[in-house]
C-alpha cells in the first residue's frame, strides 16, 4: 500500500530522485578557506569571519603506489636526494636561495625572505560603499569567496554581521574592501555583495546561502582598452525579433540553471570504475553524458523558428550586399557551411599528410626550413620519435623535449 503522503503530485518520486542525485554527486565537505579573519568595518571596529570556497573543481583523489610483493600491501614511499656535479649528496642546510640582480646573485636568509613577502596581517578592511548597479559584469577576475560570522575572535560578531548584511541587501549597496586572505598572500580589492537564502521548492534543500560574498575586483593596471575596430553591423529588427522567439523556446525550467543536474561524466566514470573494482561488479559499457545537448527536443521546439530565421538572414545579407556594393563583381558573398567543408579542410589534410609522411626522408636543409617556420611541432609524437631514432638520437621525453632535440640537431654543425 502506498502512503498517502506519496500519492500527491509524485512527491515520493521527487524525493527519491533528489536522494539518488545527492549520492551520485559525491559531495565533499566544505572546509574553511580562512577562519577567525578580522573584518574591519570602521576604524577600531572589528568582527571575525570565516571564508569558504564554495565553487571548487572536483577531481579524482590523488593516487598512490602500492608494493604488492610481500604478504601485505604496503604504500611505496619515494625519496628525493640532491647531489652536486660530482654526484655527492648535498645537505639541505647547504642550499641557499638567491635572486639575480644586475648580473650578480643576491642571497637572503629565510627571515629576510619572510620580511620581503609580509605586507600586513590578514584582514578585510572596508574602505567605502557603492551602489551595486556600478559593478560591471566584466569586473569579475576570479571566483567569489563566501564569508560568514565567527565568534572566535570577537564576541558579538554574528549580530554585527547580520546588521551589515541586512543593510546591504535592503539598500542594494556593496562594500569596497582591502583584503589579504592569509600570510604572504597578495592584497586585493574586493566588492562585498549580500545574498538572500534560496530553497528548493520540493525538498526545501538550500540552493543558495544567505551571507556576504567577496567579489575580487581588477586593479587599474589589469584593465586594457580593446583594440580599435570598425563599427559593428547592427542586425535589423526582424532578425532580432525572430531570434528572441528562438531563445524563448530554449529556456530552462523556471529559467534557472542548476549545475548539480549536469555531473562531470569523466569524474563519474572514475567513481564507477572504483566501485566495479571494489565490489567486483561488471564493467559497464558506457555512461550517460547529461551535458550533451538534447538535440531532438531542440529541433522539436525551435527547429521551425531556426529555419525561418536562417531564411530571413539570407535575404537580409543579400539586401545589405546590394545596398553597400551595388551588386558589382568582387562583393563578398555569404558562403554556406557545406562549401567551407568541401574546400580548405580537405586540402589541408592532404597536404599535411603528404608532408608528414616524408619527415624521416627529409634532408638536414629541409629540416632547418621546417624549424624556421615552426612547423616541427605540427608532427605527432610517434613521427618525431621515428625521426630521432633514425638519426641515432634519444627518443625519451615529452613532445616539447623531442621538438627541442630536433631543433638542436638541425642547428648543430656536421
């Protein structure tokens, strides 16, 4: 018998799907990026906060080497030994760091190096407030850091932090602050932006936390003016209106992008293989890639609109060409995608294939010409190794090492 609470609107299926999604996501604990950091709101007025890096690229856990020749598996531990030119080991105390300046090497002790890197103690210091509307989209330099109050350094930090958060959220303001995250870190300018809590309608799970975000801003030296260019060609209103219909057909549910619904396929495949090895399951043939666009649905909902827009685009291009070039010969004509595929790619592939097949038979003069053009790096790793093997050179190393070895061979005198 199905419980009455699961009969209405498929609530049980929704909860089960959410549970499966949480299990497959392999969520890791969010550790504090910094803790007890002083947050200076005004002169002599400080509270303490914690910082979290909520957006982090997730990768497979670091692997280790295991020695399995004994009765029990043991972790293999590698060692590193520093030696001089004669092969004699060097003590760590004998190694010193130096900076090259004016042709000489300047030595510093460890204490002197720490003093060079020390700006001031880690802090978040507000230097002013601005409307949020003054923050442009292009000002984003790095991912933001989420901060939350902490009572470790100063008692009453939570109440002061809450008052600041409510004020910024209500007035749509942002704070501009001087931020040093940790010792030896470079100081940066950040915008302090408030965020309201957002919950999932079905599971009531928190999607977006309430708090403040440190949005790193660029310095004046980081800004570059775009190169001068000609005025862009503005599309007619008809094309813009038709494209607006296409975009409306491709909207996500409720207009919200939820990254948790699109897991990393390679990472999930790695976890699946670990599960197969640990539980002795059968290896699956493949896994569903949810990041692949749903082409059938896109064609179903927006296919006719796209076809209509494409026809309108062809008419507008011919009209524009007639107005600007008067239909004379030599006017630029729009080339279709099929024409481009029939021309350049096939010719390039044939030429490159013919050239690469003759690499081993090339003379030293021909190799020198390829080096001058920078064309050696276009060859595959196998072709480079075949050439070096034929010339009696070493074939070990990465592709960059092999290319450099061939360049040295070409420049060497006979």
